[in-house]
C-alpha cells in the first residue's frame, strides 16, 4: 500500500499507483460484497472507549446522512442507521448538546428561509430557538452542511443575541451548487477557499467564489435579523421600576406619585426613586423643628432617642425629639431621630415579545425581571394608545408559564394577570395568547 498526498492506494506498477480494480487482490477479510466504505485501523492499540469515539465522530460529521437514510455504519458489534442514530447521539453527546440542537433544528425548524445565491442557486436557512424546557443547550451557532457533511460553523452575525439561544443550518438544495462548493473546500473540508475554485472549476473565477461566500454570509445574517426584528416590532419596550404591579405603588401621602412618568406616541416609561437601606441622625436645638420624614412610606421605622414632647407651636401637633420632658408652647430640645428606610420591593423591567401565530391565535412572550422575589402579584396592561375607558380590541385567551396557567381578569379597557410569582436574578417568562386581527403593541398600566 502506498500513499500519494492524503490518499492511500492499494495497487501500483512500475511506480504508478492506482486504485484496486481486481477484487481478488484484496485479502478476504477486507473484501466487501456491497457498495460502501470500510475503515480499518491497523497496528494500533485501541483505547477502551474507541467504539464511542468512532460513533461520535461519525454522527458529528454525518448525522445529516443518517437522518436522510443515506448511510448506515457498523462499529464493532453496533449497527447505526436512521432508526437509532439519535439514541447513540444522545449518549455520546451528553456533555455537549450542540450536535443534538442542530439535529432538532433540521427535523423541526421554527423558521425556514430560502434564497438564491450567485452561481450555486438555491440555499435554505433553518433556524430554531431553544425551547422553554429543553435539556439541550442551543449553541448560538449556524452550521453549513454540504452533501450531508458538516463543513463549518458561523456565528449569528448580530451584535446582541436573541432572548433565546439559537441553532441553525444552512445548506444548498441542488447538486450543481454542492459541486461548486466542494470545489472550494480544502483537503480538511472545514472551510471554503475561493482561490481553489478556478483550479477545480475552470469556468468560474476566484471572484465568483468570493461572491458566493459573501452572499451566503449575508443571507445567514439576514435570517437571524428577521427573527430578532420579531421581538422589536410591532410591540414596544416598556421599562419601569415602581408602580407597575397592583398594590406596590409609591405615593406622597396625598395620592401624588413620587416618581415621574413620560409618554411618547411609541413608548411608555415610568421611573421612580430608588430606595436603599440608610440610617440617618438628625440633631435639632430649635423649637418646633419639622423633619422631612417621608411619613407616607409605611415601610419606615422611627427610633427617637431622648424625651418625647408634643408641642403646640406654629405648626401644632408635631413630634420633636427632646432631652427632657418639655414644657410650654413650642418648647423643645435637642435629641436624635434615627430613621431606617427599608428596601421597597420593585420590578426592574418587563417586555412583551411577539412570538408566533398558531390556529388564528397570536402568541406573545412576556419577560419580567425583578430585584427581589415577589409572590402573588398582579400585572395590568392594555394596548398602546388606548384610553382608560376604551374597550381593548384584542381578546386575552390564556396566560401561562412552566408552572401552568394563570388566572386573569378582563376589566374591559385592560387586562390583569394575577397570581404571578417572580424570582430575582432570573428571566421570568410567560406565554400570553390573544385572539386579534392585527399584532398589538402593549403597555403596562401603573
């Protein structure tokens, strides 16, 4: 047996090497009685797990062919084919779900895009977002497959990733295009090199190869951006801190908001003052001194050191700290008022994302972030632009998360989802289903 470049030949004559054409020249143990490929490792000491390593390499590179029932492989005593290859894949890729994610995407893509590329013709881009309860970690990668073999991986090509991880596949859907692509592959079959194209395909130039690669990249990125745009339009982002959930609003004691709100024709925002744990000391030697104690905050505690004296000064009925008993109108003394302000539990942000349409129903994803855990809270929302008294034009059908369905109330001009249990430092995701004629832009009600 002799080697020429990367290829081994079993027949040679006077310095000329060629493939074996006479079957009788092949030792009986290596002969095949049907079309296919046999691979043998000679003179090596195999690792104990060599079978798993070979199976892993076969599935990694040729899972597309297994799935398409174009090959089967016998490794040791194991026969791998279309019926069982995924069971083997689940076992050998238990610590790396990337290949499993690609297989899932090929079998059940969320999105399919078709484009026409210079010289090679049609390509397809298949993309899937990682399911809510998936045990497989999607890689945020897109793989190019040529004639069933994985050639190279691409990044998503967008600056910010989508809310969910993504797996994708790109492949050419015709023999002519795959032949041209194979002519651009180096011996390792792990990339596309335009300078190789004219050497193997005389009617095409290196510039043709560069244009092919450029268009593949362009359409790959375009497909990802189309999914990303789905999360930005036509719904609008709503950012808020306080006064979002029922029963958690902050007021100044007379119903006026402590924060400030701002509305445009596209977005609605509410910003409230952030409260932190602090300890303050006030010293006063003046009669009838009044402290700005924010008495409207029910979560505050006051600790007065020294005597307490209710005075009858100009403001009347005020409470001042005093070192003594205090006598007479407006009498007072110096003392210390310690005030502790507890943290107010609040929502950090929330967004509505349009997901998809199924059976004439629109599915949205509601994502909520909180600074601290909240239990049994409610969320009120309406359509953007609707007045407080106008009936909402979309019908809420269902709200749910991975724990099950949530109750909701139809108030006519807005909806209220109840019983929400929110976890801090996590993406709290809810699926909200509507019956509507057009996609809606929702806003949170204070």
